[in-house]
């Protein structure tokens, strides 16, 4: 593709567009960008390109003759090319990614940069194919807009970027914003990279990224979200999930954990009651008696085994982590533990109702793993009711493996059977 930019500041524009990715593409012959000085085509000694407007008014208007002469010279130097002449104007149609996709199909784009109070309307009528606006605001000249158009079109051309996926997964390609990106370190100022990105499961990563695209579009550009016309069944399912979860809290502050304090017991019991009610709604016979009660948590606090998970300064979840031997785990059936090495046991954990489906449950699990490592142990065990599907899914997705069945000390009249899970924690790099 050849791009010619008609401007009063060719050196400035050329310096920007011949750097980085576009500069390398130009050196390889994939694109040609020419910045042409409009003043070179004036017909007066003063190289004048503007004059006062007929009818009066503020400022000056760019004259038609220098613009037309400059355009004629460009056309003469590129005969036979499939060309589109674009005028950068606040009166043009808003520029979008769809516009960039359309414009990449031309052999040549000529971008006209106006200045002052605009250009003589006759030049627009006679010579311009299309007016383009970056948005509902006014710049002092068209150069910034022209550079934006040139950059956004050129990066879509074959070979300019290393792979087509470099732009097909970006914001606006299919009406969605791009998913969030992360790099090292894994934890920065209390903010941790989502667990799914650390597990190496590419299918899960792709699903997570697609859902995040939908979430971000809904949150940041509801106007785009309302226009979505999804045809893929997976997209439709994710779209429905996003709508269901739209009222949930977002983890926008650091997630940390620490030992619980006695004065935080009311909040822990409140979250416990929320979890008890949720289990009852789904007919799960777990926590349906008095257990876990205040006495159980006070005992956890006394042993230093109860921890709260914080979203910023707010308690969003809790867990109990017990060291040493768990006596009920010795009678495992229909399977076996992977090792006789020391382990910690995850007990009595729950997430506040307003934080469900926010990623807080996964964060709580990571906190329990971090504390297990602090205890100098590399195995973490847990159990849950056979009908507690959300907890089973959380454990499996978190890298735990089903090991068999156990029976806990349940209250009379309640189901004591539990499924047992185990995870060997890898060393942190």
C-alpha cells in the first residue's frame, strides 16, 4: 500500500510514521508513506496556502488551488492505482475499526490535513472521496488524525505485524474490547495474575479471555455491548453468564489475607450463614446443623488457624487451615492419598455472597496454598459434600485431584460422606 499525506508539517509526520513497526514495514517494502508539503504547490511568491473567508469571520481558510495542485502531482506519480482521497475533518463520519478494515483494500490512500478554519469547500466537493473524523472534538490540524488512520490501516496489511492474530484479538476487531493482559511478576503490589493464566490450559485460557472481552465491553462500552449480534453458541453462553454476573463485585483492589481477629468473628459468622442458606437452596446436606458455630471459629482463632481474605480493606472470604494429621482422612476408601508426606487441611471456608462469581473463591484457594507453603508443607487436602458441585469444580479447576471418599464427624441426622481432594503444591519461582 502507498499512503500520501498532504500536510504543512511533512518532516514531523514522517518522523513519527517511519519509526517502530511501520518504519520496519517501510524498509521491507510492505508499505510506502510519503509526506508531501502543500506549500510547494502554491502559485505566489509568499508560498501562501490560506486566505480570508468570503462573508467574513474568524481566521483564514486553506485555498483550493495549492491543495488541488498537490493532489494532482500525487496522482500523476501513481497512475492506475486503486485510490481513495480522505479529508481529515471533524464533520466526517466517525472513524472505526470497520473503516480501517475497508480502507486496507485500496492500493493508495491520500490523506489531506486541513488547518486554520478548514479548507475551501470547492476542493472537498471536487476532489475528496470521503471525510473522516476521529471523534466529536476539534484539533488544530489534521496531522494527528492522518497519522492515526495511517497507523491503524497499515498494521492490518499482510506482513506488517508478525501474525494475523496480533490484530484479530484486539479491541474493536469483532465489536468487542480486548481482554486484560499480564506479565511478570506474578504478584505486584498485592495484585495477582489470574490463576487460569498460570495453569497452561490453553483451552481454558481462551474461554477466560473471551469472557473477559464480553465483560470489559459491557463495563466500558455499553453502547457496543448492546449492539452485539453473537452467533457462536459458546459466545452466547458466555454472554448469558456475563449478564447474570453483572451485579457482582469486581476484584479491582488488591486481594490479601491474614490471620483473623476476634473482633472479625461477626463478619465470619455472617458469611457462614450466607453459605449455609445457599447450600440449603441446592439441597446440599452440609453445614445444615449448628456446625460450624461460634465455638468452632473461636477454637480456630485460638490456634491461629483462621484466616480472612481481604478485598482492599473489606473481608470477602475466610478459611481455616489446619496443620498435622486429620484423623478422618486416615479411613479413605475407593482410592488413596498420593503421599504420606506432611500436609495441611483446608477446613471451614466460604466466600461472601456479594463476591460469588467474582474470582474471590479462586483467590481464597490461592491464599490457602500460600499459607500452606509458609507452613513448610507442599501437600494441601480438602473435602466436600458429593452434591456440593461448586466446591468440587473450584477444587478441580484449582489443580486438586479427587482421591476417594471419607466420612467426617457429622451431627446426628446429617450426611457424613465427603469426597476427598489433594494437591501437591509446586515451588514458586
